[in-house]
C-alpha cells in the first residue's frame, strides 16, 4: 500500500528546497527594503499609535524590532527601537497607526 504522491522524488525535493530558501530570502528582503528606501529618500517615516488603539497586540507581535510595548491602556511605539519599516502601520487591523 504505497501512495505515489507520498514518494519523495528528486524533483519534489528540489522544489521543496528551493521554496524553503526563497521564503527565507523574501522574509529578509521584506524587512530590509523599507530600511533601504528610507535611507535613500533621506526622510524616515515616524509611526504613532492613536488613542483608539484597542490593545489587540497584532502590531506588537509583527514588529521585527520589538519596538512596541503595551502602555497604560494601549500599545506604544518606542521610537528609539523603531526601524521605521511600516510593518505596524500595514498590519494594524483597525488602522489606528498613523505615519508622518
């Protein structure tokens, strides 16, 4: 009782290996591109979390720099740790993060 679909062939191995490498590379590029764009343009965007923040923690979890902490009643961005990548801005489910 062998299933042909479960058999690992050289082709399947190469596709899986290539996909694993590609995912790693894309993840690294996704973080580095906004940093590079900010340094080229000369002006970094500053991100702020509005007072309507409900504290869902999505931005904190997704922040690659770990720059977001839960404050008194909402999340707050530590501007010294922030790498200005915009991940928090893009991931906020209720769009309370603004950029300047």
